[in-house]
C-alpha cells in the first residue's frame, strides 16, 4: 500500500508538468471471470473516472490515475445448508462491491491529421478493495479484502470538434486481481469490462 | 451544454455506489434454522424414540427486552398464535407423535414463543463548527450530541423440551429447536410464519417417530 501511494504521488508530480491532459468519467459495464458460483451476472452498476496527462507536449504516452467502482450481485434461490447438529434454510443475495485505484501508462496512436481520434492501449497497475457480502432476510455477512490489480486496456478517445475539449471515450479492459475471500470461497476475483463516457481534454 | 453533459455522466456513473437488495425481496421469506442435541441423537437415543407431546392450544410465549404488550398476543383479530400452534400440531402428528395433555406425562413439551429485541445504536455526532477571527470571537460551536437509532428484530421459536428424561437428568433439556426470523419485519407475518414452521419440520427428518 505504501508503494502504491508513493507511485501515485510520483505520477501526480509528473502530471503537474505535463502539457496535454484529459479528465474522463465513464459508465463501466463488467462481467466477472471465474468465481461464478458467487456472482456471475454482468453488471452495469459501475463507473470509472480518472486523469491522464501526456509526458511531454509531443508525446504519445500518457500517465494517469484511475478510480473505479462496480457492484456485482447474484440472487440465490432458497437452499438448505446441513451442518453437524442442524440445518438452515434461506434464500440469499451475494454482492461484491469493488473499488479500484490504479496508475496507468497508455500509448496513444496517431490516426491521420485530424487530431480528433486517439486510439490507445496500455496498462494500469494498482489495488482493489472488495467488499464481499451475503444478505439474507435482515441478516448479513461481510468480508473486506485488498488485492493487487493489473488492468490491460484498449480504447479510443474522440473529440466532438477539433477546437473544443469535450469528447467521448470507449474502452475495453481486463481486470486481473489477486483479491480473494476465504469466507465465501472466492479467489482471484477478475473481470472484463466495457466503458463509455465523456472526456474533457486540454490541448495546448 | 458541456456542464449538463458532464453532470449527467457523473450521475449515471455514480449511481448506486453501494446498492443493497430490495427490502421486499429480503423479507418475503424467513430464515429457518434448526438445531438438535447431538448427544441425544447420536448417542443412539434418537429423538424419534419419543412418542407423545404436549402443546398449548392458543397461546404462545413472548420474550422481549422492551414492551410487555405486543400485537402478536394482544390483538383479538390476530390469530398467529393459534395458526402457528395448529401448524406445529399437524407436523407433529404427521411425524407419528401423539398429542396428550400436560398432566398425562408427555415425552416432549413443545414450547412456542416469540422473541422481540429492541436494538439500539448510538452515535456521537460532532457538528462542524464555524470559526473566524480571533479565538472566542465570531466563532460558533455546537456541542456534540448523541443520535439514537432503534429497530425491532425478533424470532419465532419452537422448542422440544425433554420431559421423558427430566427426572433422570434432573433438569429440563431442550433437545430440538427452530429459530425463524425475522418475525417482526416479515412482509406477511402470518403466512411466512406458517411456511417457516413447515420448513423447520421438513429439514428435520430425524424427528420421525421410530416404529
């Protein structure tokens, strides 16, 4: 965690000197990979926002920071769990509340001379904080865990007009995570996602 | 236009950061937990060797850390106790037990009662204070205060008390119980209670009387 904060601070200092940068906020749709017994449905209840700055004025490489949040859930119909000396019957809901923080390094490809389309690809490295929850009637069980996050990502930025900073973005990403929950028997909680959102770009 | 677009996107992206299941979906079915005395069951002296039981006709017990009165017992229109007891009786008979009076030496005394807990949570709130100028001048300070949150929770409980071996054991032992909750937040208290009692017996097949 200490190294993560240090790295973020380092990138933060870097972007202060950067010329071109953009801020984005996006709706993030994710599907969990594996651990499907706990949650398996695609979730549109998520978002991402971040700030990215190009290393130098003419550079195609940007460094940035991304914050993300997603909620996965699954309804489990009534089931009886037998144990030594008894049994319990209930229906229940499994939830995973996922919050991620990553620093990213992206390469933006040049497409023509229009300076309106910017396809990009890169990777984000950071940590995610997962809250695994099980709700049944008025009762609940919760386990909170940290994990390492690696997020390869590819997308495209699009400025609405050449002279204005407002634009749109779309991207796909794969979130590899080491996050696990012993209580709920979940390991390496990873997902793939698609995001679509708005950007505000400052180019000088 | 730009601000509007950004605001709309922020709202869409931030919606439901920490959503939870809908109350109705959570509370439309009770959690049924049953437990038996493993020493009685596993020791070869199965619960199923008990043959007779005694059960009240129209009254269930009520245990609460708050009010003495409760609509479950006091409302004349409310027939939850009678219906629950009838459901227990039907299940007991189906398992092969014979109902007898309290003075006819029953093997099992069946207790049925509701437990109501008032849960209190207290939190100290420190209001933000406004301060300007020199200390003590032009500043406003509000004393912290305690905020109290309260909610009622409760369970419907069915218990088997071992009367057959009470003299030998020199105490009344509970050999089987069922906790069903939450009783006080149920969407349909009566129907869900009956459903829960039936489920408690379904998940306890070892209760069947041995021929």
